[in-house]
């Protein structure tokens, strides 16, 4: 026989979006606006003045703007559909889906930049160093301002959620790391322009373009891996939530027969626990034990006991 019970206190999918969901959405909108302006300036300026490193940096910012734009739309969609009962476990994973789609597009852009850079590596073109360098410096400033905006939000998450890293907004953390990668690419572009202007090594500029493409590719594949893991309900090797659940349930002879844990939103997980007990306890007892796990937001418990013996409801 079996008795199943859901924890009624956790049936609130709209709360699985993360504590700072709306605030993070507003910050990403500001960063998108800044990035789009600088992206256009770098791509047009790099093309006009002949700097492939600057063009690569501009397209890198374009991928960043696209990723943040998708993240902003994901924030909005998740909020507007948070109470839709057709989403069985809420909309907390919409951001992961958007991130995965963005990662695929970023990988394609990295290939295009790499191909163009390799072509110019064998056929160098003249560069207007002063104009291209000025735009690259301005791009670096925009990257640092954007990083500061997102880093402020990252600090706020640290202040409120010191217990578990999973409490952080994955999209926000990814955006912050991507802005820092943009800043690094800008530094590489500036360095390439300076060296080329002094030593005349025209091959160095497209070589830096290749480096920029590799940075984009590495970020895109990393994002694809992380977002895909959440979408496929993959439990990382370092995740201790299943062990915490077993430790709280497997006492007084009770044994967990089947356990499924997955993420439903930033800092929020759901679990299905099937256990057997020679002396089943009230279901409220099992719920009370699991309620001490802060990351666990939705629980379904199934209890199997001797024939004719049922846990009290």
C-alpha cells in the first residue's frame, strides 16, 4: 500500500522565480541599452577603420546584448505566466531555456568571427589606429559600467543568500561573467592596436580576433552545458540536497526506496520521495523534517508500510 502527500505550504510556483527577480530584470534592461549602443559603434567603427579585433569585440558585445535581451524577455515571460496553472512546476526554468537557445546562437557567431579573422590573417588590411583604438577604449568603459551594475546585484544576492550558491540567479551570474569576458576582449583589442601601431605587425590584429572568437565559443559552450543540465534535471556531483533528504528521512528504520530531485527555479528545488517504514509516522512528521531544507520548495512523499498499516494524515 502507499500513501502520497504533497506539502501544501510549498504549492506557490509564482514564488520560485527568485527573491530579486524583478529587480534583476530592470538592471539587465539598462545593461542591454548600454551594450547595444556600444556594439553598433564598435562594429561600424571597426569595419570602417579596418580593425578585425575591434569588429570581433563588437560582435562579442552583440552576442552579449542578444543574450541579455533574451534574458530580459525571459524574466518578463516568467513573471507574466508565473500563476498559469498549465505550468505544472512554475516558470522558474524559463531563463535556463532562454540561456540554452542563446548559447547555440553564440557558438554560430564565434565560428563566423573566427573564419573572418583567419581570412584576414592571411590577407592583412590597413588599420586607422587612433580611431579604432578610441572606440575600443570607449567599449571597455561601457563594459566596466555594465559589470558594475550587475556586480551590485550579485553582491545583494550574497548578502541575502549566504547559505547556498544555488540561491543566486543563474542568468544574472552568467550575464556578469559574460560582461567581464567582454571587458577582457576589449583589453585584447586595445593591446593589439597598440602593438600593431608601434611594430607594424598587421597579423596580430586578426590573431586577436581569433582569440575573441575562442572566448565567445568557450562562454557559449559553458552556458550550454550549465543551462542544459538544469533543463534535463541533472543533479550535479557536488549537490548535497539528495543526501540531506536521505539523512532526514532514513531514521528509526525508515528507508528511502526512490528519490528524485530537480531544480524548478533559482534557489528552488522539488523532490519526490518514496519510502518504506515498518511503523509509518504521521505524514506531517515527514513534511516537518523536510521543511528544514531551505532549498526544497515542493515535496511529494509516498509512504509504504505493512499491509493494513497507514500513516496518520
